[in-house]
C-alpha cells in the first residue's frame, strides 16, 4: 500500500490508550471525551490493533501526556509478532530501574532490546529506544515528539548514522519526507500527547518502510485492500460483527473485538493475522472530505441543499446502506435531506462517496418534552460530546420536539434525530402484539426496535396509530392517532396510480403500495406528483396532493419566502408534465418567484420552510417557439385492418398549428384542441412554450409567453440578464432572436445592433425565451 499525502483527515485513525481490555471483551467501545470524527476514526484503528485502548469510564484523554514506558507498550503492537515475544522478556533485566516486577518491563525490554534476543547478545544497533547516559531507562519520564519520531523512524529501518549529526533535526526532516509526521505540527521538543501519538502510529502503519512496501502490511500475516462497507457483516461463525470489504468477503475481528463502525465507508487496508482475522483496518485517505446534505442528483452530478454542485463520474465508488455501488447506480437510492460524505482528491475531484447513515439502528430514544435530550448520552455510550442532526440538518437541544426520534451514529459521533411519522390502521403484528418485532401498516411491514416495546404493548390491532420512525425507517415507538398531539406527516411522490391502487415513494425512503378509490380526474392530478399519505382503513391508502401554505414571494437570493427563512436542508420540487422533479436553489433562474408560483410550502419545528413545491420554474418540460396558425393540412395516418394488414390513409385536419423554433426548424403541424395555461388566448405570431406527448404527435399543453414591449438596450445588465418590470430575468443560451423586418432568425449580437429597443418574451420561470426586433 503506497503512502498517500493527506491534507484533511491528516490524522485519520488517531486514538490510543494504555489499558488492554480483557480477552473476553466483545463489546463496542467508544470514548466519551472524543468529540470529532477524525479522532474517533483514529481511536478505532489503534483500539482494534491493541496499541491504544481507553481508560476507566470510557474516556480516552487525548491531551494526556505519554511516558516512555507507555510508548514502549504502544510500540509492541506495531512490531511484527511483538505481542507473542513478550513472554521472553518478562524476566529479563536490561535497565536497573526496570525490574521484572515493573508493569511495563516486558514492553521496555522488547523495545530497547529489539533484535538482541533474551540471551543478551549485543545487537543494540537494532534497538528502537535506548537508555540514558546514567544507564537507566527512566520509564516515567514524558516522551517528546522528537523522541517518538526517532523511535518510529527506527522501526521503518532508518539508522542514526543516516540521519546526520544534529538530533532530532535529521530525524524530523526525514520523517516529513516519508509522511510519518503528516498532520503533526508540534515542535520536536513538545511533550507527546496521546492524540499526537495516535497520529504518528497510524502514519507509521500507512508509510513505506525503508526497504520498500507498506509498514502496516509488513507486520501482518496478510493484508487486503478495498473499501470498508460495513463492520456488522455476518462472520464465518455466524455472528454479525465482521468487517466486509466491498460486497463480498467478510472477516472476523481478532480477540473478540467489535468495531464501532467509525471507519465504515473508507478506503484502506485490512491487516490480517495468521488465522485470517482482522488485526485492524488502516484507512488510506488522500485529499479532503465534505459532509453535505443531498438535494438532488443525476448520473453525473450531485446538488446539495444549499445549491452547491459537484461533478461526479458515473463509476465513482459509493457506499450506501452498507453496500458498495457506483454513483450512477447508487444515487437513485438517496432522498432529499440525506447526509452524504464526499472524499475529494488532491485534484479537486470526488474520489468516492459515503452515505452517513449506513447501519441500521439498534436502539432509539423518543423525545417527550420540548428541548429535551434525555437518553441521548446513553445512546452514545455515556458521551455528551456528540453532534446533533435533525432531518439531516445541524441542530441543538432547543430544536427537539415531542415525539422526535433519536439514534446514535458512531461513524459520525452524532445523534441523528428524525420527526417522520406515519398514521394508519394497525393491521398485523409478529410474533405477538405484546412485544412485536414486526408490524404491518398500510400493507407495509415495519421493523420494530426493542426499545419500542413499551409503547407498542399499549396498542391494539385495528386501531388507528401513528408510528414514530428512526432515520432508517424502523419503529422507535407508536401512539394512538391524534392530530393535535402528533399528526402523521408522510409525504411522497405518487409513482403509479389508478382508480383502485397506488404506489408512493415516500421522501423518507419507504415505498408504500395499497388500495385507493379515486376518480379519473384525481388519478390525472396525482400521477407523478407529491402527496400526503395516510390511511383510515385496513389495506387502504388516502392520498391528498400537496397544496397551500405559501405566504409571500420566494426570494432566492436571501433564501426567504415572505418573512420565513428556508431551512438549511430545504427540499425543493417543481411540478412538470411528467410529475414532481427535485431541484436545488441554484437551478431556479429568477431572483424571485411570486407566491402564485408556489404550490406548497411546509414549515418545520424552527419556523423555517423545509419543503417547497413550485410550478415549473426551470421550463424543462417546454419547447419554445413562434406560433403559426394554418387553416388546414393533410396528415398521413397509419391504420391496421382486422386481418393485421397495415395501410396508410390521408386525413384532412383543420385549425392546425406549427411552432417555429429558429432557422428552418419547426414542430408540427399539430391539430388544435389542446389546453392553454391560465386561460390565455394564443394568437398567430405569439411566442409560446408547448409540452408534447411522448410520441411528439400532439400538443398536450401550451403556455403563452409574457410580452414586454419597448425594452431599451440599457435594461440589459449583461448578455445573460435583463431587468423587466422591476424583476431580473435570466437569458439562457438557447433563447430565440427574430427580426420582424427581415423575417429572419438572428443572433443576440445582431438583435442588439439592429435596434435600440426590443420586445422580450418570458416564461413563468424567470427565463427570457424570445427577443424580437424591428
């Protein structure tokens, strides 16, 4: 494994300790005094190796200073077969102040006598740590950064003779070159802290030895490189505590240890012992990382809730739901509001992607009082130094509301809070109603967490209930349905719908299928659109299209609607002929959208808008051009006789329209009888937008563009923006330009040169679609 230069997670794998867990320990350990993910990841790497564990009470003490004895103990676990050699050094006396009774005697003797052997044969050139001039070791003295670097450089195979005559300058310079001190900015004379020691040890495992090859791989029986997709895979012995690379091989962890999952989603190398079990996983991270809130995506791009866009190659590796995928196959599994970590390489490109919530929750806490975080520290193994995210957005204790659900994510050291609630009829329970592990609502089976047993036991089959869901859609609790206490808030896109059945993809990631009773008009209005989902009958679904809640205009620049701010993780959709389409703020062309252009707005717990449904603001469904009426035309129609014979007949069509789209291009002719938006009147020569059917044989809907006359050239603030009626409109590159005098389609430059004013045509999205001069 070649060393990579780090710039963000410079200390990716930095935790350590001196105490060793009992051999039988098989519990997940996390440290209550570690508050950042970088340190948590480092702690996990070295904890699994045995080099550094924790103190009593689950603390790590990252700023604690390291003694010479402690550093020798840590070093034992990064020496090949070091742990197995300790028995040879338990009764050896190398230094007069380190008797065999000293707790660190075998570690000190091994480190100072490495290569000499228990017989005392002098091979001190191979030792990695030496005594003082007085012949003593002074085990309780604090190690400096320079001394630690010297010791680890010796492990890499470098000798004093190669480092020059000035110590520790020569060692520090060489260490920087090989990457041993990446992320360590303290001076050589500064006392070594446990956090800095962790950085150095992980950098050691990642660095190349003097003779070539990864040092980490050299201390293992074998090693495997790849992406760690999960630390809770099924092990060969049937347990669910194995580490898995990619989607295939799973490896049990040596010593009965269980991983916290803090390193899930990272690329790196698994170090395996002779039995093929995991010694540790060493992350290999180059560049930087960014955790963002997903708003929308395509096969080549990710857009965040704040409007920032990242170009992503389709074959970029991605971990989602504990499985490795590519971006082009995995992005469709994300829903707006999902927390996503992007790992960005030195060139600025996204190298791989990790979806923050990949492991299912095992325990949850239901909030019952406003502002309460009772039970949160219990989820985090006693820690109070965690981050809080609610519905994918950074939050505080003050943002907690009754019936919110909290779970702990060790990979981010965060409490993830969700307020998703689904109301319906309690249809079934398994294995029993008193303590179910599965329940059925709206024909959909939900997993029930053990922590939900108390609330579930109070409910009865056939009762209308409201489920309180975790971020990964498990039941954390349930209450009797009561809109005034905790109303259901499930919203989804109606993917398939008929008069009798419907399938809805909820924004929380669930898919619900059930019976409906709808008229043909309701089916037409609901298909592909956003709707509220509930149920008041067994096996049935009630759908209600999202409308209302809009008060005031949407100001894209200030990210406000009326007097209300948009939430950090606001979900924005636009309605098109094909249904609801997720978009970001950056895709909205106009600085302002009038309230009439907002179909629906939802306010969250903090009084901010967290869900917006807009009319088609990007114009993506429309084709634009100049309307031309013709009295009649002949149209060839293909028909098939009863015997299967195909024939072409000519049909005479009157009142036809053609859409001129520039140059000699045109759409049509089409027969009339289509819907015109806003009850407008379409006249010959008007500029319009049209939505065609899938076969492009007919117009389904027409939009007559808004006309602004006598627009002076001075109104154009740039080639891509013009001010009309106190509002700024965006001019796209495909806007049409027409000279009525010459009856020719022209360019923008030709239009501005021909006349000092023009007639400008705009759509409802804030785009200029056509400009005409004469």
